[in-house]
C-alpha cells in the first residue's frame, strides 16, 4: 500500500492527512481561534500558530491512520496560493520530513485541491464537470477536464463569497469568520430584506456592491432604531445569505448551459453553507444535472483534499524536489 502524508497550512488551519489509494484514512485539522478577536486572519499570528501545531497535527494524523512514518511513500504539501508565512511553515516541514525519510515531495495547488475534494467520498464526479469553488479568498467557476487539467471559466473581480459573508457578519457584530454564524442564525429567520443583486454579466462575480448596500442599509436603519440589528439579526442573516447564494447558483447554471456540461459540483468553505447546499440540490434536481457536494469536513480547508490532489499526481509520478518554495500568488 502506498501512503501519502498531506500537509495544508495556507491560511489559518493547520491540517495533516493520510491518504492511500485515493482514500482518506485520517484528516486532522487544528483551527486557529486566535484571530476571532481581530475580526480577520492576522498573518504573523497564523504562522506562529502553524509552527506550534504542525507536529502534533501530523502525529495525530499518523496515529489515527494507524501507520508509522517509515511506511510513507511521499509527502504532499500546499504550495500556494495563501499567506506567505503560513505556507513557509508547511513547505519547510514537508521538505525536512521528506529529506529525513528520503521520499519524494508532491506540490499541490490549493484551489485544485478544493475541486478534487469531491473525490473524497462516493459518489465521485465524472469528468468533465464544472465546480463552483467558494471560499474566504476565492470564488471561481472551474471547468475540470481531468484531475490535472482545469480551467477557470469565471471568478470574482473583487470580494470572494466567503468575504461577503464575513464582512456582512462583521457589520452585524458577529465573530470572525461570520459565515457559519450567518448560516445558523438564518435558519431562525426569514428573507425579509432585499439588497441590490450583483449586476455583473457573464461568468464573473462581484460582491463589493452588496457589502456597500448592506452597510448603507444598516446605517440608515440604525439611525431610526438603534436596536434594529439586534432585533432583526436572524432576518438580516437570512436575507444576505439568500442574496449571495442565489447569485452563486445563477452563475453556476449559466456556466453549465454555456459549456453544455451536465456534472456540477461545489467546493470550498462556503459550500458548507446549508442554504447553498439546498439551493444546489434543488437546482440539480429541477434542471436534471448530476450534482456533487463534498462532506462538510472536506469543504473548509483540510489536508484530506491536498492528499487527494496529490494522489492523482502520485499516479503520474509528478514529484518535485527540495527546491520547492511557497508561491502565495500561485497561478491557477
Ligand atoms: O475554504 P475555506 O475554509 O478557507 C479559504 O481557503 O478561504 O473558506 C473559509 C470561508 C470563510 O469565509 C467562512 O466564513 C466560510 O468559508 N464559511 C461559510 C460557512 N462555513 C465556512 N460561509 C457560509 N456558511 C457556512 N456554513
Ligand atoms: Zn481554501
């Protein structure tokens, strides 16, 4: 059996996983809570936390999979995109470990890995498929032609969908990251308020206008009633969530129609959103598409998806050497 240890440290999650034959045997993630009080990720704090967490997380992944480090065939690591200091920790660890064990390194593009997270469990998509990858830093419509061949059909020209959730939540006083809080509160509210929908045509996205219109709406309402946000929080969450999710699904359908593709998938942290998942499933049923969504544990940043992406490269013997360096702005 060929075992791969995968490492993910591109932002604020330190994660390690063991993969064998495209099966994720363990997937251990330490999420950094230190950023919560700052309302966003503080890069310097993130790198320090990665340094503290990486060894225990790798050890936990090995233990959980029940294998020894000597059994590993390769080490996979996120090369980019991401925060430079955070990437350095993962890449340096992978280099040292690989050198110590005399095994190859496999470099992984973080956004490719989000798409390939759809192969973590059955049923797996068949190629070609279009994946809507929605995270804190990216919003992309990706045409996946094969595990190693992907093309961006459209992407955000400003804020990512996750940022739209997080920034809207911040305006309502919710902790960072606000996405999961909005999801939870929205379930107790109803879609009561309308905000201007994105006017950008084609397959690109824009969320900065929504954020501004939400900001002005809250400011005007708070002038009339300083308890407005507190009183209407659940309805505000439901309304902003509906707006973002509708935009995402509408663009995904457009991409499917324009490219004549029947297999669709979701990926990235925002695909953990319960309303987005429901809208996606309903749309696929209504329009006769085959839809795939990873389990929530494979949606947010995790090393399991890095391992799956690496597995496809392992089969092609696509290895890198010790000259590997992080690329914060890695090209797609
Ligand atoms: O993919 P991810 O874990 O990290 C990045 O690569 O950015 O995505 C994080 C983003 C954050 O913006 C977070 O608020 C959002 O995913 N998110 C959610 C939910 N869970 C995570 N957004 C909406 N609803 C959720 N349930
Ligand atoms: Zn991510």
